[in-house]
């Protein structure tokens, strides 16, 4: 996410760190590059210009003149201004119970899926009693989609009766949900359109009047681009937005929607959709986003992902095998599966400081699949004792995995090198350098 923008900003920072002192001339040049980088990332022009003006005002201020390393302080100013922007508003959901949450947005933004993700998040992480209301009567199959999601996450779904009009339906729902337990949350998945139009906004106003939601969340696609400004202003005029769910955040987007939406609506981004699976919803943390944007990684986010997907017992067992030098090819295969549970490799490495600078060729998921195919073509004994794999065995494994003997030889060589490296890693050392070496040993 935002890797292109992060790369451009880091290039500007590198240049600024080379100056002995900051002058109006080099600040102007640097901010021109920052502005171009923001615009290329689809940040709204006005938002990019205002942001750069704030940075310029601070960068030419007294605090820079007194700085020992003004280039580093310029980086800090950009960091602080981004953080200040994303910190606006209240990131927590309203504490009122019963709580009514209305989701709005355009078709294709992932609104219905986000409703399911949010319901699961609230039930699983906050132990809330959640009810979903199918209030999108405009899109074919929207009701069925929400009902399917509800079954998957064990959350009840209220649906309209045959021929029931939207406003009559919602009045009935409001009467029914008033008797739900005191600590309950009702999520309304409202209708969207392919584009912002008067019909959509008029219906949304009427829906808001009936539901009287304490939270109105705009679901916006992270790849919205320059149209994010129009979308934000239109929905803000029709409904009392209290926050934003930025969906499809894991996609290969340029990242401008986050900054544009946050600035133009003055509404906090409350949740990020980071994948297609229902558990792939997380609270928005400004510090983590800004750190990743500036190439500082997101170790906290990585640890949280690991805690969700990898048991402490499995991790300790693996570490013991490394220390005892009893790590086998079967363990290697298990470890790869463990890593892949955490999500796409590109997203995973983006959370590690410095790893976002690896070339895209170093993040080849196909290499992992090829390695997996080779190991799966081995017998259990061969995985435990790779030293017995002679020429004939290598030919058989190559045929079974659709690879060559040379590739088998390369994997076995890399496996032995990785065992030695991981033995050192468990005893301490420079983890970033060792991780880069490890990726090389794994062929990714």
C-alpha cells in the first residue's frame, strides 16, 4: 500500500538530509517534489497544496534554524503534519448502546462486505451482540449477499418482506430492534449507486431521518482517486458522517484517497479493509499508516497479525528446532505456510522497517509456490533427511514438481544456508540484515 508514494517521499528526504542547512530555496524545491508525489498518488490538488504550505511554514521557522540536523527535522515536520491530519476526530465508535451504525457509499466500494467485516470485528473483538439489516433494495442480490455473510459469521440478518418499500421497511425494523438487548449494535447496509446522484442522496436523507444513527460511516474504496473529493462532499451534505471505512486498502493503489477523504470530510478513518477475507478489517491507527508511508514500517501491526495467525507454542517449537539444528524440510514447508497465513508477502514486508525498499522481483509469490511443490514431491523420509536425496531421487522430485534438477539442487543449497542463518538469528544479531538474507535463501 502506498509503496510508490513512500518511495518518492523517501527520495526527497534523502536529498534534504544532504544539505548542511535548510534554506527557502531547497525547501521550495523539496516541497515541489512532495506536492508532485502527492498528486501522482491521486491526492486532491487543494489538499496537496495546503499540506505543502503547512510544511513550508514550519520548515522555514525558527526551530529549523536552530537544528543541528535540519534535514532530519524536515522529515519530522512532514511526519508530524501527516500525523496531525490523520489524527483529526474520534477514532472510537460511539459508546451508546443500543448503537445504530449506518453504512453508506457507492456500489463497488465494498459496502456490503464491509458490513459483514464490521459485524465480525465487533462480535469477535468487542464481544458485542450484533444485528445486520439489509437496507440495500436497489442492488440485485445485495440482500442475499448480506444473508450469506451473516451465516458465515453467525450474526442475524433482518431482511425486507416481498414488495416492501424501503422507508416502510425501515420503520418496521426500528420498531423491532427497539426490543434488542441493551448492549447491542445494529448495522444498516444502505443502498448505493454507480455514481453520486440526487436520487441516492435524497433516499439517504430519508433513511437517516428514520434510523437516527449514532454512527454514519462512509465506505470508500482506497483506489477512489481524484473522485474521492466529489464523493466525500456529496455524502457529507446528505448525511452526518462520523467516520470512514477505507476498503480494499491492501490493493495496489496510489493511496491518495486516505489523505483526501480525511481532510475534506474532517471525519476520522475508523477502519481499514485489508483483504478479501471477513476477518480482514482493522482499526485505523494513524501512527502506523504514517510510519509505513515514510518507510518506517509497522512492527506493531506485524506482531498483531502474527498473534492472530500463529500460536506461541508453534513459534517456540520452531525456534527450538533452529537452536538444536533439527530443522527439516518439512519444518521449512510448515514455516512457509505459517508466513503465508499473514497475508500477501508484499503487504507483510511493507510492515518491516527498510524492507519496503526491496525490488518487486524479490517479492515473488511464485517462488514460494515452486518451493512448496518441490518439497511436497519428496517422501516424508527425504524431508526429514535431505542428505539422502541422490541423483535419481532428484530426478524423480523434479518430474513430480514440474521443475529441474538444477532447481532442486538450488533449493537444497539454500535450505542448508538458511538453517545456519536461522541458528544465528535465534542467538541474536542484526535482525533486519538477517531477514533480508533469509529472504534470499528462500528464493523470494
